[in-house]
DNA sequence: CTTGACAAACCGTCCAGACGGTATCTTTAT
DNA sequence: ATAAAGATACCGTCTGGACGGTTTGTCAAG
């Protein structure tokens, strides 16, 4: 125990571990449980070690946000690759990813975190930027009111999953997905 | 300064003031700024005074939640009163209220708060209960997949307002409202 | 004179971050 | 090839402040 000092150094591994632990903590005990002490301890690192990787708490949350967005982007890109209709392609990918999120193993882990992130003004701004960027990138194919509507609905469903406020059976779920995808085409 | 002691006693007024201040603080500086010290001070009351009205912090947040839901309910009821088509009536009211929320003077004040409330497990559960209750109450008229979809979209728009992530001009806004209301009818 | 509506001082805990150190890794000079 | 010279990756401790909550006291109204 005493000499975690002497173990092999693996900065990238530790960094990743810290992010994972932070995500897990927020999931299991709410964002309030994400303290430097708790995260570092659960990651098997001292607080000093944590602060070496992330100079302050906001940096840690930023790191979490980066990871989150990166996964989201990857999932969207993947979904877009299997779709050869131009019109509304981004919207359909967005739909797919949002609706699938609650099922995905890791998705579950990120959700509670997400809402907390969005309460933080700084991260809220970063998210706004993400949206603006995508809106510009896919203006040609996905700026119609119908696409917008579909994406809003996806957000609503995502929110419902997050809050566990509605119990959606797989059947209505896929019905909604169908309906929304249709919207993205017309 | 010293003699806030001697001012006229007006418990109901003070209680209200505390709630308003808490809402305003959360709006302007995030939920992190809602501390007993900050709220009481900004409301011109001592911390002891605050804790007289709300025995602990959770009670304060609960009070906030009650207020929020009460206003929401009143607005919905009002909107339903002016609608004499049975089918989807609740959904249309829900739409109207959600989409109008960002315009309303006080609505603005409650939004940031809301998301923070939903991060709190206890309040999240209370919200879940609200949803379940309404779902049961309006099962006859508003349980179709289309109504569900419309409400999800409303949630998405509400979320976008909250995060200021999309800039919706009044035109598309009313277009979406129209479209969604139509959905609630078919 | 009792009760409700506050005030003011205080307490224990938690937490972000600073700091000074130590061990391991990498590069460079020889 | 190797040893010195940093650079990087950590550890352990400390501190100052914030925060939720308690306690005790004070005033006013009924």
C-alpha cells in the first residue's frame, strides 16, 4: 500500500482511469460525489497525482466533457457511414445515437454526468459551440424545420431516459424512431 | 443594518422572498451559488431566519420545486381551459406552456434551477411522480404515440431554451408549435 | 406571557488547491 | 555504453475557506 510510489509509471493509463472513475462516481452517487479526494482515492492515486494530470477541478470536468463528446462524435460518424441518403443524414444519425444511448453499456455511465456538466456555465457554453458547429457543418442537408423537430424530439427522449421519467417499451421506442426518421426525409 | 430585527414581521413575504432569491441566484451563477449563506444574505435575512422557514437545504429546494410545479400546473390548466377538443388537449397545453416558458418573465428565472433540481435524486423522483400522475390522469386523451412524441419534442425545445444551444427565431418557433399541435390531433 | 419570527455566534466537516518532496523515465554528453 | 542532468509522474501533508447545521438569545405580536 505504502509504496504506490514505486509502481510502474503509466500516465496515460492513470489519466484514463481518473476520468472513468469520475464518471462512475457521478453515476452512482450524483455529481456531488465527484470530489478530488473521492476521485483520486477511487482511482488509486493521491490527490496530488490527480492534480498533476488535471491542474484543477474544472480541468477534470473539461476532460470528462472532451471524452464524452468524442464518443458521441464517433458514434454519430459511425451511424452516418451506414446511411447513403444525403438529406437528413446527420439528423438520422443523431436520432440513432440518442435513442440507443440508454442501452449502451458505457452510455449509461455518462448520462448522469452529462446533466451536471450542463449545469456548469463553462461546459454549457462548450456544448453550445458543439451544436453551432454541427448546425453549420450540416446546414445543407439537415437544417429543415422537420429535421430540427426530429432532433428536438430525440433530445426529449434522451432527457426522459436520463430522468427515468417515462417507461418506454422497446416497441414504442422503435416506433418513435421510425416516425422521426421519416420526418428527417420529407 | 443592525436592526433588521425591528422591522415588521411578515413571515409569508420573507418565505417568498427566499424562494425568489434562490431561484435568481441559481439562474445568474449556477446552482453552486445557492448556498444557505448566499440565499439568506441576498434575501436580507440571517441564515437562522432562513433555517426557520426551511429546516434544511433540501427543504428549501423542495419548496422551490413545489413552487415551480405549482406554476407549471396552473399554466397548463389555464391553457387547457381554452381548448375544447378532447383529444390531445393536455399535450397541446403542455406544448404551449413549454414553448412559451422562455418568453415569460418568471419562466426565465426558473429554468436553470430546474435542471439542477433534476440532478438531485430526491427531486428527480418527485418529477417522475408528477409525470406518472399526469400520464394516468390523461391516459384517455393523451396516451397516443403521437402525443408522446409531441411532448418529447416540447421537452427538447425546452432543453434547448435552457441551454441556449439553439437560436430559434419566433417564426420557426411558431411553425414547430403548429406542427406539434397538429400531431396531437391525429 | 407565551409563541412565532427572527438574529448572531459558533461548530464540525468537507473540500479545493498549494507545497515540498521523491521516485522513475528520457535525453544528452561523454 | 554509461553516467550525469533534467523532465515527468507521482506522493503526503497542510491550510484556508466554505458550507450545512445547531444553539442561544432577542424582539414583537397576540
